[in-house]
C-alpha cells in the first residue's frame, strides 16, 4: 500500500494529528525501504507509432446540452498531441 494512502486513511478515519513524513518514517522502519520498480522505456523513431484515445464529453453550448466525441492522438516519439 502506498504511504500516501495510509496517511490519508489515518487522518480521515482516526483524525491522526501527525505528519505525512512521520508515517513514511514509521513504515520504513517497520517494513524497510520500498523495492525499486523496474522501468522499461521503449524508444520509437519519428512517424512509426502513435496512441489514440477516444472519449465522450457532455457539455452545454448555446444553452443546450451537447454530447461531443473527442479523439486525442499522441505521438510516441515526441509525446506531442
């Protein structure tokens, strides 16, 4: 579990008065440092790959509710949209 989640639950459920850093220190003493997560970065040359996300948004235009379809393309090389 993430330390931030533990801290938020303590403050919400038990009115914990301590700081976030105190929770992190306690968790590290009790369970040790979190393991380093492996990260694999994939590089692609320009123009080879892109990712597209499609979603719908409900908005108001000219006093009327309108449903818009949105398509967002992200280039893998530059992360540009």
